[in-house]
C-alpha cells in the first residue's frame, strides 16, 4: 500500500475499529478516552499514561481487564495521535514492535494488522455524526460514516430525534416530519458546539472565538466581559428559539466557574462533512 496522509478522522476511525475488535461493547469508553487523551497526556505525573485512563468507565474499577483495556487503548492512541503513521505498513511495523513487549498483544498482532489493513483500504468516511440519547450522561457518541451509512443509519430516521443538524440546516421534531428552523450564523455555531459537547462545560474564551469566528484572542478580553457582552444574550436567544421546539433542551445560565453547558433529556443528531466539519472546524477538544 502506498503511503498516504492519515487525517485525524481516519486515524480515529481505524483506531476505534482495532480497539473494538478486542473490546466489543466499549464504544462509549473509547469515545470518552479518545476525547480526553490529549489532556491526559499533558498531565505532569510520573504514572504511566495508560494508568490515568483507569476509572473512566461506569464502574471505575481498576481490575486486570480494565488495566489491559487501558494499555491497549494507549497503544492505539500513541500510535495514531503522537506518531501519526502515514502508511499501513508503518502501522503494521509499530504493532509488531509493541507485540515484542506485550505477550497478550503478540497473540493477536497479526489479526490486528489485517483489521488495520482492511480499515485503511475500505471506503473512507465522508461524514462525522455525533448522536446523543435522551438519558445519556456521557458526551455524544461519534461515528465516522460513509455517505451511504449516514443516510441509512441516521438521516433516514431523522424523525426520531428531537433536533437534527445536517450541515448548515437545523431541524426539530414536527407533527409528522421534521421541521426546519432558521438560525443566524452565530446561533447555528453555538448550537453545534453545545450539541457536540453536550454535558461538558464549554470554556468561555474558546467558545466565543469559535462562535464569533475570531482567529485570535484580544489581550483586553476577560471571561466576564465576553460573557456579559457576547455570550449571555446569544445563549438566551438560542434558548428561547428552542424552548418549545426541543422539549428538555437546557443551557443553564452559568456554572459556578462561569462556563455554559448543554444538558437535558432530549435526543440529537449532528451530521457534518469530514472535510470541513460544518465550515468552522470543530475541535477534538474545546480548550
């Protein structure tokens, strides 16, 4: 296979496929660990990085199976996110190198290499979908999709969601079919970020920069000023627009730390193209 640049979306897609080969049913754990990985790596502690992943699950137990799962995730995250492999043969080489250090991994290395080769040569995802269920307490599930998968598994059941965003279009549940609502650009950007990071407090300055399409922060801006001048009225308008259309949609005025967070028992589906993720670059982590 000829070398080819691996985008962050493709890297995550392949890493997820490899991980779930060994740990089926752990999709939510993988998504949360992947989301938190950059921050975990930045922690200044002497503990191995994989140990910092323990406790992310619902049980929080650090038994042998949790430790093995954390080590396996760290292997894939380190391979894809830090070294950024540029070809499938490079990934294969790294997997085999790690297998020399870990007897458990050695037993399945060849199988993982075949899975990686198949994933890297399959049809590439064109969309990224974030789905949130009404009773979720974790961030939305992220699913890279081909156009066909997106249509079949998400868009064709759009009437089952309370709110759906596809590209620049926003739909809410209607009497028989979803009803499109008109949001201005800033309201749209704010909604996308609230849905993308549902249940996660959004830091004030980065939120402002994304919503108002600002490339850099002015030195005189403070969180208090940004909230009072820009975000408070915008959040209030969006809350008012969706209050009746999306039952359960909640954006509390503010947390004690001044950050906004989206909560509520409503379902959502956020569908964005991989190449631009909605035109304004949704980050892996908003910080």
